[in-house]
């Protein structure tokens, strides 16, 4: 297949591109600015600019571009950046895919923020949208693929959970704290964590490019854990003890602002029902195996 990828330089994209090439696919990377490599093509999501002819030889698109949710404090301005970086980019991709008449599949990044706080309720892709800023963002984000769906393009919403990677994201920060002996449960510690290993994040995307699946797909591992259990396992993997103390919610709110409630203290007990129905075989089915794969030196 000939596959176009946006967000190719990000944490997930930079792992996805070589994996797709190793599978034998030809990969094109969409970049902002002037292309400098033969495999690069230009687009400008903020201006809604992507020439349909740049997709005329493409079989599928994996769209991953978007501003980091936890990269900055949630000011009104940055919240707008989070939303617009997703809706503008996704609308641009979807409209170009529809106009080109060529790609038959669009795998578009999304997030488990769709569900809001699910508490202890085990939830699959049929779960309703929740409340909060992130749930509002994800609703608009997923709606932005409408042009491609109306054109009959198989569209998948990749509702990604917490990706476990030593190279960045939440785990990189948590692992640094744990190695310093400061790994402690956050808030009550009872909130559920829906994680996925980097190997399975990439494996699931590769799988979904080839399977006849559409609609929302939870990219999470099959066994979510509480924050307390996650902390205990992480500390065990890095050979540090877990002390009977928690980081209080008020301290997290003071440090992180509104993101604390929606990104750290929230509980989401999600399962990958659509992915499992499609026949995907997980590389890492428990959190300890996933953490050891990322944090144990080869």
C-alpha cells in the first residue's frame, strides 16, 4: 500500500513510519512548509490547504497531527489551540481525501477523552460521550471527518489511551519520578488508567489499515488498572519501593491547573472491544509486561 501520514515526527508517528516501511508499504509524510525529502508532501492545516492531487496516488491516510494536550497550561488561548489543531487539520485531510477520490481508508487520531470520567464502569466503544473540555474536543474532532465518510471512505477513529513509551508522554515523566524514589499514587489512586504499550499502539494501527473496520476503536490494552496499581508496578519495574503516601489532588491542581482533573485524576475503565472483535492479538496484555518492555534496558 501507499500510505500518507500526518504527524510523522511526533511520538507515535516517528515509530509508525518505520514500522509501516518494514511491512513493505510506501510511506509519504505530510509536512508543514517546503518539503525537503522525496517522501514529503506539503500541507497547511491552519489554512485548510492540502491539494487533492497530493493524495491521487495514496491508498490510505493515517492522520495524527495535533497540539499536545499537556504541553502547556490550559489558558483560554491554548485550549483553543488544542481544539483548532485537531478540527482544522482533520477537516483539511477529510475534504482532500474526499476530493481526490483515491484513498479508501482514513485512520484519524482521536482519544479516550471522548468518554469523560467513567468511574468503575467497564466501557467499550458504545459508551456515550462524557462531560468536560476534552470530551467536547473529541466530539468536534471526530465530527471533522464527515467529508470523507460522506464520500464513502472507510473511516476509523483511533481513540488512543495512555501510550506507554520511554521516549515521551506521561510515562517518561512518571518513570523519572519513580527512579528518584518519588513515584506515588495520584489523588485517591482509585481512578482507572486505560493504557496501551507503544508496540500495540503501532501494531493496532498496522492491523486496522488492512481490516474492514470503521468507526470508533479504543486503542487501549485489555486490562486497565487503578492508578495505585500502576504506580506499584512502575516502582517495581524500576526497583523502587512504593511508600504509603499519595500526591493530593489539590497539589496536582495547583501544579497542572484544569488539566489535573481531566488528564490525571479522571478515571477511565475502557476495553478494546472493537479491536478484539477484529482479531487483533495484543503483544502486551498486562501493564507490567508493557512497562518492562519500555523501561528495561535491552
